[in-house]
C-alpha cells in the first residue's frame, strides 16, 4: 500500500467544473502521454491523489483508494458503454462503425458503413469470421449502450491503456500550506526521492508535477492525507 500523486491540468479541471462534476472520484486513467501518464505501478489498496495548481497553490483535488486496475477498454465498455478513446489491448478486438482513418495500411480513409474490428496491433479486419481464434474477448456493437456517467469517467485524452477504479472523495481543491512544499518528496524508493521544483515565490512548477504518476514519501503521504476529513468520505 502506497500513496501516489497525479497532475490535473487547468484545462482538465476547467472541463470538470464546466460539466458540474464534483465526484465522487471513481476512476483514474493511464496511458502513454504526458497528459495522462502511465498508472502501471498502481495496485489495489494504493491511494492516489489528483493534484492541481490553483492561483499558484498546490491543491489536492481528490483522494481515491484503488480497488481494481484493468484495461481501460473493459472499464469503459462496462461503466460508460462505449470505448471513448481507449486502446484495444492485446487479446481483444473491438467492433467499430462509421468513418475513420486510424492505422490504415494504405494510408487512405476507410468508409466502414459496415462494421470492422480493431485489433491491438493497429490492424483492421472487416469480417467477424476473420478474427484470430486466440482472442480472449471481442466487443461487438451489441455491447455499445451509452450509460449515465460523470465527466471524469471518460479519459481526457486519447489512448487510455489502464483504468484504476475505486472509492473516492468528492472533487474540490484542498490547498497545501506553502510552507510545507519544500518538504514534499516523491520517488519510487527512499534513495530516489526528490523534492518538487519551486519558483521564486515558493510555488510549485508545473513541469515538476506533470508527466508522471509519482509515489509519495511516507511524510508526504501523511501531509496529503491530513487534508481529507471524515466529511470527505463517501
């Protein structure tokens, strides 16, 4: 069991506010991009804190105890009812309809008014009968059913690989005292823990937070945990 921090950009926080999404937080996505970094290190029982910078102040926006880590496609098809930008994991296939130009070998645009199946290697197959026989799971159009969900339950950028879901708090800014920022430490092990980079005013530098999901030191975890009271529990 460990504590982790992930960064939410101003644009992402603004999108949640515009949608009226105050939680409770129920999922965090991970992928290959800096705006949605990998969550492969998360395990059930870990606690993750999305953080944002508001008016130069570092704020914990929510807290979630991880219960399940699974392919984002599985989570989205079950909880949202459509893939919403998830990648197709190895061993799965996803039926798609409409127009698209993703990963076509000939570089052209495919008009698939009939359905095609996307595979994990980026190829497309036009008939269900052509699918490899060793697939563990195939999502067909019969699995597409839009379900009521909150804004944060859709990835805020493309290529979501994993989804960590669990029991979370409500989403709102909880500022950390400026004087504690120099004491914060993050890293995969005690010997590799590093402080945040701070600007001349003692505030956090965005580049020191974004791009990675970082493990907290025990002392840092305690500081974040202290921002959440019983009334934050769901």
